[in-house]
């Protein structure tokens, strides 16, 4: 087919001077007679041949007809390229042809949509089965959209060179979608209300999809279509986003009531939130919508009732990645909702940890396991879990504070102190079972009344040091750790330093004072006021002459060391701690490690092999109870045989190791003994504080007295309470240290 040509002949215009008219004179202002202006051509003649007109009409008819063929679903008579050239030539013939062709296209599309598509939309959306209905709706749209795409390919030249160049014109696909959107989405009147019907069915499919927890292809395609259609609205209305989010939140509010009755609520919520956000991202929703949806979901599912949610869910979230995600959400609630969820999070974490530590303590009381290692393991576990959330001073504080509250409650404090002392004792006896001091220091730092702990610790420490049951350097290292925590200015810290100083001086300064004898004598000189008082007992016994001579000789030489030594009195009465090694001559020689009391009784059997209890009592001058304790240690090792009314040396005693160690003489303290001792010490401390305050004021109100005493006591013992102080005040009144002037006033009795 030949190209359509357009030709026109114009009468040539004579050439005129180029001098501007306002510089030339003229006798006439008649424009027609003026030779100084360019004349318009008198006429334009256009001659189009009949063959061109025939080709033009043929191109028009073919272009119009192909629209009908495509919309009816018929088969094209020619190739795409042939139709494209026809339409291109038609459009290039005259500008008006493009306008006319556009109008024909619009009219045919409108007619087709009104007669074919509209009735189908109405029929489909009236269906009851939502999935089937939406499947048919999608099929109808896809068929319609495919026809628009075919027309866009055929009329590509018109789209590119005419429709796209005019802001008031729509491309073929845009116009076709415009018809669809105007009828379906903007139809808010009449009986159909198609937009509401469509969104309702879409919402029902989404609800079914959430409950089944699987992606429905029909639902996903419908969501993508709705997003696409709403994006074509000019301007794009925001009501779709708001309506869609509102329906999503309504359904999740229903679902959360079911989820709250099940375990792992937060984990379930995060799973569904992730699926929901991922679903709409896949469907092509914009970032603004995604952020708004996520913000709404967070508020309604998590932060609307955050106190109860976090309290219930923390046990399941600890050490799980969802906790870190929840923590990150808490950081932004202030900006998103003007709601301080972080304070609630930290507070509830503290309550949870307090409960967990309390459970550990109570369980250890029940099952008899050592509470300190278990408590430290629990503390370390939660430290690691909270560290994963990132650096947080408030969480670190809550962790430490929760442990401190748990170990310092009235019912736990004494128990924890006694157990810590036992664990320290076990540590030094078998250090290979414990990695380091860290677990000891964790609990020590948590104890508020450290001075009470140190009172019992020093007692155990002194025994280990004097009985050589631990490494002195390791003991001193731990003591220095304690001093670093409590400071070195109070009485407790001074005592610890003096104890180790006494051992050092005894090892370096005093051995040369011991006289040469058959005994190897290693003296330890301890400053009495700094060592625990239970080490010193008033015992009256008769020592063998050679034992007594050694002690007397050392005492004399010690006092001769200088002026400050003369006034000192050496007290040797702590016989239970004197360590003696003697050789027992039985069937074979046996090395016996014992204390001085046990050695005194064993040596008596050198004189004769059989004694009654009365005879031994007369020879040693020991208290009968103490003497029986000593004899029990000898009988238990079978060194001595107890018969009715007498004790006989076992001359045939043997031992595989040729070394034996006799048991210590001690009353095994129980937790009840420690508890009673601590309670007694506290009562004395409370009474001393009350008397101190009353001495200063002589007459004072009960309210002010209680407050001043609590202020003083809490520095050393935070467990002190008003109830404890009132009980002590009553005792002081009974003992006539105080008296009442009226209901709220007390007077100190000098």
C-alpha cells in the first residue's frame, strides 16, 4: 500500500525591502496597498487524488474494524505490523485524523464496557461464594485488561505520538482502566455499592487466609488488582488505605482474644505481623502504607495492654530473638504513640527476675542443693539474655537490683549469708570444683548487710587459716576483693587486714623464739580483738610438763622483744586449734595429726594402757563433756577401745597409710544456729542505735527516733524495719533505759 501524500500550491510572495516600516515614509496607511508588510497568500489550494482518498478511507475502516475484532475476541485478519503501519500512516496524514481516531476508540471502549463488562461485574459481585466470586471477577478483569493491551500494541503510534503528548488525553490502557475504576471503585451510590461489596469480599478472603495461615492465590491476585486500580485514581484517594487498615486491625483485635488464651502470645503476634507485612509488600503496597499498618498492628496487638502482655509473656521470651524485637519496638513508642513503654518493660523485667531468683532460693531450700552456684548460674543466664538486647544501664541496674532484693528479703537474707559462707569454705577445700571467685563476688555484692556476712566469714576464715585447710595467698586475694567492695576504713576491713598481717609476722619474726627441744614448735601470735571470739575458750587443763615448758619459754622470750611486747599477755587457751603431730608406737609407727587436747590424752597412755573416765578427768582436769568429745575422736579411729567403764589403748592398731588425722572438736553449726546468732546481733545493734540517738536528744518523739535510727542502720543493714525497732524500744523501756512521757514522746533515763 502506497503512502498517503498531501500537496498544496501557494502563490509566491514578491520580495520586499527589509527596511523597517517605521523608518520609511508612506503616503497611505492602507494595509493592502502597503509594500512594506508581508502579504498573506491570496489562496491555498489543496488537491488530493482519489487514490489517496480511497487509501485513507481504507485505513480508517481497517483501524476502526480492528477495535471491534479485538473487543469481540475475534482473530486479527492481518499481522500486528500491518495494522501498525496503517494506523501510523493514518495518524501522519493529518492531525485531525488522530483526534478522530482517538474519539472512535474511546466510544467503542465505552460502548463495550457498558454493554459487556458492566453487566458481568454486577452479576459476579452478586454471588454468595466469595472465593468463586472473586475468581470470576479476576478472570473478567484479566480478559478485559488483555484486550486493552492488544489495542495498546496495535495503536502504539497513536499512544506515543498523540495521547501521551496531550495532558487531557488518556492512553488506551488508562482509559480502559478509568472506565473500570469509575464503575467499580467510585460507585458508592445505588443498590450495588460495588466498591463496598468488593472490599467486603476482599476482607473476608483475607480473614480466611489469616486463620488458615496459608497464602490463597485468588486473594493475593485480588489484593494486587485492588492496589493497581486504586493507584490509577486521580488523585489517588487515601480512603482505600484507611479502610483496608481498619478492616485488618478489626480482624486482628478478634484474633488476639483467642491468642491471649494460648502460650507464646508475643511470638504468635510477631509471626502474623511478619506474614501480614510481607504479604502486602509482595502485593506491591507502598512504604507509607506498610509503615502505617505496622504501627497500627504494634499498638493494637502489643502496646494497647502492654503491662499485662509483657508480664505474662516474659517467661517465654527470655533468651529468644523475639525479646530483642520487642525491646526495639519499645524504643520507638515514645515517638510513635507518645507512650513510654520502655519504663514498663524495664519494670516488668525487674519483677520477673525478682520472682525467678526467689524461685531458685526456695527450690534450693526444698531439694537441698547448694543455692549459691544455682543462683549465680541463673544470674549469668539472665545477664547473657539481656546483653543480647544491647547496652542498657536501666536493664543492668534492674538485674542487679532484682538479685539484691531477692537475697535481702527477711526470709532469705540469713539463709543466703550462711550458704555463701559454706560455699566459700567448700571452694578453699576443693578449689578445682570452682572456676574462680566471680560467683562468690556476685552474691557478696548483692548482700546489703555485708558486715553481718563478714562476721561469719571471718569465723570460718580463721579456722581455715589456723588449721592450714586452704592456701593463704588465695584466701588473702578473696579478702582483698571484699575490701575493694566495702572499703578499707571500717572495723571489718581493719580486722581482715590484721588477720593476714598476724600470720605473716608469725611466719617471719617468731620462729626463732622457739627453744630447741624434741618438738618442732611453730608459734602463731594473733591479736585477739581482731580474730573471732569463738576461737578463745576458757579451758582449764593440765598439760604435760614438756608441753607447758615450751609455751612458758616462748612467752618469756616474746615479752623480751621490746617495751610494747612487755604489756601484752599471751593466751594459749585455744587448745582445740593447736596442731600437733606425734608418733604412736603400735605394731608399727603411726603418724598422728591431732590438736593439743587429743595429744594430752594420747600421751597419758604411755604411762598405762587402761583408764577409767574418772581417772582421765583427774589427770587432765578437762570438763567431762569436753573429755568425752576427745575420747570419741580416739575411739572412732580405733586408737582407743572403749569397754564398759574404761578406755584401753589399742596396741594392735594398724593403718594402711601410716598416717591418720583425728577429727576436729567442734559443734557443727546449723542454719538455725546462724540465724539465731544473726538475729541476736541485730537486736543488740538496734538497741545500741536507739540508746545512742536518745542520749543525744534526752527527750525525743517516737516518730523522729524511728526515722533517725533507720537512717543510721540502713547504711549497714537495709533489712532493719520499724517493727524491729519498736520491739527493741519496748525492751529498753522494760529494762528502764527509756520511759514514756506521753504516747509519742520518750525520755532517756541516765
